[in-house]
């Protein structure tokens, strides 16, 4: 048993050691930030490329052959693919009511991030998580990297309709890139049959660099809650809450609720003052604090003299 644990520890510490995106999820992603290879779930066969046009196969080959997590876009794409996998089967946008859409373009990003994730009953392939590690990471990189076969095709004036249809059938749309934090809406048409580059744009290299730096910082410094903090920053509360429900991230607990009548007397001057009872609570482990828990739930209370 000790030998097995030692072997697993060595593989985890090895930058080129195998690792599983769906076993690490985002709760423990800090432990694999040093990995230099694609996760073991990444498999081109999951994308069902046999009947696709060559340019689509070329896009998957491009990602497989050029993947380098030292490139901010690439590591961000893996994080996004894990998050999208964790949303299943709720990977689609809801119906959009035109009257609710903000008329100001600068309000679109917040509105889109606040959209609910919904399932589509009967949609094949929307419940299996593993294929999304391959497909969503490729979708993100291919749409954002100006050197990818997809970007070059767009630059050359050729359409990418087959590419978009293939991925949108599984919820991977250019609108979803906005919702996941790696694209920006430009016009209100971002919500209706959007055109890439006109209604929705890719982030600039400097924007990707800044977002990646903050996501990694939150993952590194947030401990067991780092994944939740990173998703809140990058994608917003709607996405974070679905991932919390599906155990892909762990939400920070709220502090204990204080009773409205809580009053602590300070004996030195015999003056009554409303002081925070948290000053008198000695928590053994902050993970014991949960939403809605009040001070009566504490086992250890330190009294003032």
C-alpha cells in the first residue's frame, strides 16, 4: 500500500506523469498546474472525426501537436473543458426573451454570464463528461489561436459552418465561449445567430494573459475553495453554482449567523456593547462553518473575563 501511494505521489509530481482531469476536477487543480501533457481523457476518437471535413481533423491534430500549458490560452482551455464537463447535462443556453436583453452593449457580458444553464432532454452525447475534455479544449484553442486551422480558414474567407454545427450540437457554441469567459459579445446579435468576429470576438492575447494569471492565482491561493473562486471570477455565479452542485468545485462557507440579541459585556469598564461574537469563538477548523449555522452550533466558546 505504501509503495502504491509512493508511486502515485511520484506520478503526480512528475510534470509528464499521467493525470486525470475528471478525477482532479477543479477542487484540486492546483496539484496539476505543473503538468506539461494533456490529461488522459484527451482522445481524438471522442470527437468522432471519421466523417468530418479535413479542416476539422486538422484542428484537432493542431491542438494535440502544439499543446503547451505554458501558453496561457492552452492551460485556460483545459480548465474550461473541465468546467464544461462538470455542467453536464446542463450545457445549453435557455430561450432568450428579447424584451429582457439589455439594449446597452456594455451590459451584455453580465447578462450573458447570468444566463441559466439548462439541459435538452433527448440530446445525445450531452451527459457523458469525458468527450468534452477533448472537444471543448480544442474548440477554445482553435477559435482563439490565430494560427489554428480554424482561425486561418476564417481569415481566408472560408466558412466554418460544419465546425460550428458539429460542436453546437453538444452545447459548444460561440455564445458559450462568452459564458465561459474566453470571448466577448460585441453586439446584441451575440444572442441570436451570432457571427464570429462581428457579434462575438475572441479575447486579445493581453486579455487572455490577464485572465489566466488571475485564475491561476485564485487556484493557487484559495486552497480547497480555489476552484470555486476561479470560476466565480471567470464565468460568474450561475456557472459556479452548477459546478458546486455537481461537486466540481467547493463553495466557500458563509460565516456563522449572529443572533440579533447578541450582546457581550466588557468587564473592564462594565460597559455593554454589541461586539462580534466571532471574537469569542475558537473554531478548530473553518470548514465546519456552513451556510445558515449560528453560534449555537459551535462546540467551543471562549468567554471574556
